[in-house]
C-alpha cells in the first residue's frame, strides 16, 4: 500500500493559506501632534521563533554578511499535527468526476479525507510595546474564537473545503531585561489550531455500464434461481448524462452457474 507516490499538497496549501491571513498587517507611527509620520507593512516569513531571536542579536562583520533583522516582523511555523477522531467521516463515500480519456469517458474519484488538526504558532516581534499592541489588535477581533478560510483541496475533482482556524491562546514576552547594549524585543506568541482534512491518492476507473446479480436460494450447494441485469437507458449514456435504467429479471432452472473468469454460464 505504501510506496505509491502521491502528493495533494494539502499541508502546503494549509500553510500558505494560514500565512495569507496575516500578510497585510500594518503599523502606523505618529508624532506628538498626532500626525502620521510612517506607515509600515509588517514583513511575514516562515520560520521558528529561535531563528528570529538569533537574527535580532546578529552583528555584521567582514566574515559574516548577515545583518540583524529590522523590527517589526511577523513569523509563523507548524508546531504539531494530530488526528481528530471527532470529525471522522464515513470511508465509503467518494468524490467523483467524469472526464474524457484515451479510451473514452473515465471517472476519477477520491475517498473521503481524514481529519487532522494542524497547530500553528504566530510570532510578533516589535521594538516597542505600542507596535506590538497595534499588531495584536488587528488580529484578535477576527477570531471568536475561529476564523474560516476556504482551501482548494483537490482542483482536479473541484473539491473545496472550509477550514476553521481557532485561536487558542496569546502569550506576551518582553526581552528588555538585560543591560543597555541588548536590543529590546516585545514578543507576542499566538497559538492556533487549523481543523483541516488530508486526502489520499486519487483513483481512475472506467465507467460501469452494466451490473449483473445472480440470486440463490441457498449457498454454496444450490444453483442460480434468478438473474437481475441493470443497464442505463439509453445504453450509449455516459456517467455525467441524465439517464434512467432498464432492469431485466430472468428466472432459471438449468442448474448452471455464472463463471466470472470465462464470462459464461457453465
């Protein structure tokens, strides 16, 4: 079962969608006369919190071309993935779509997805307490406690899912506890849970145009008593057409049975 490659980019799409929520946050700075002096769009990047903290204290040198990052800045990362059994769906239901292939009409289908909770951490780094409050106040009112986004999960099957992103908690940290040579960073950590779904591999099959069922009075010693055959009406109909069915019921007493290998009554 494992080893057959498939990649629906479910986690990648969820990560991009989460980042897009916070991609247009701004900070505005005013002077003592309440005149707007500067408007900054806060940069957003994916990465662990420790990476940003190291860059805050980075000093340029001839051997090291990296410079300390400027503030304000936003960063986020995936902090965990867990199965959510409370949202489990029936396994037998399918998503289907009929398309034209080399051998005529074929059907692509995918079984119901598996529910998973994706944990995200969003980090806000600012040099002042006022800047941190501006960022937080542009986020918190939209989460009550969730904010729903729509993800195009499987474009080939036209499957779109609404994913609620839940705000779990907000933590505050002020790194200004050392001497005056250290840079100050006001850090807010916001923890989220995205209730998304992961899809398995898609499967392609030909369109079924005839169903045959043989009925027996007892098994396995008895022989067939009745056969029911169901075909579309008209027989030239495709899977995505609006059609009915023709049902044929035949009674037997010839003591024969159908052989699925030879497709004959023996």
